[in-house]
């Protein structure tokens, strides 16, 4: 049972435009969310995170929005650049469960930014 | 280098053999994690160390899998009597501490192929 869902396996965007990557979760106990970027043959690289007490977090070209009532978050990249082409993973964690540090991951969305 | 280092980068072995995968975390990082990623999937949590002790080993699939971190730095993931289903990329990550705001930084993984 996939607790973190990324329903779009791929996305193609023109350079300079906005990329919007979506993520849904089913476990209401998740209270911290992260986005990672992964290039082929490399490990995931942390991008940005958001706590459930916020609805928006921004870092340069990257903004994450959280809608708790809909159990939905999205990552906005603007403007998109060809170097952003990678697989993007959404991950969630339940921080209020003792010593839990277990990240639960989606299946990823492959973003292609075309020049 | 300053990142998480995993060796070997690739390992091919026959079914039934024993394998060891090594992880060198970022210097000073007290928390260390092992994940497994199969093709087309997100990383799947295996085990988390805080210092020398395994704080959460709930993701280890069965007793053929074991991990150690004897001095609180380098960790070894050990797989006995390997099976073809063990084929995957094994990812190691480390973080500065156990606080959830401290992101996990990943190595490039070991690609394990069981023939």
C-alpha cells in the first residue's frame, strides 16, 4: 500500500517555464515532508522540506506548498532550467513517533526540461 | 571527499553467496541509514543507526540481512544466502543528528546483482 503517491511518472516542461510536481499522501500522521532530486547513477539529493505547521516554504527557485486538508503537496520550480532534468521524489515522515526517522517515499516523477 | 561514500559501486555475485556493502558517512554525522531501491520504486527503509546502536531495524526484510556500525562511523550491511530478489541499489545516508530537520544525505549507492 503506497502511503506517498506521485501519480505522474513523467513531466516535460519548456525551459524558463514553471514545473509543478505533485504528491499525495494517505497517512494523516505524517507531519514533515521532503523533496529529493535524483540524477542517474547518483544518490538522491535533498532539495527542500516543509513541516505540517506551515503551508509554504521557499528556497530560491524552489517552493513547496502543503495542503493538509487535501493531504497534498506540490513542488514548484520557476524558472525551470535544463539542469533540473532529473527524477524528483517526495518523501514523508512521522516525527511524533518516538525515535522514528523512517522516510516513506513516493515512486518519483521524471522531469525533463527542454531547451 | 565530503559526501557519503559507498563501496563497492557495483557487486555481482551468485545466488547463495554472502555479500558485504560498506558505507562511510559524512564526518561528524551521528545518524546513518540504509535503504534499498528497486527499479521504478522509491527507496525503501531498511535500518537506522544513532551512534553505534540500531535505533530502528524494522525495515530489514528477514534474518538474512544484518547491519553493524561498531565505532559509530563506518557501517556494513551484510546479506547472507543471497537470493535473486535481493538485487537492487542499496543506498546509505547520514545526517548530522537525529532531529528530523537535519536532512539525510545520500551516497551514490551499491548496485547489487544476484545471478
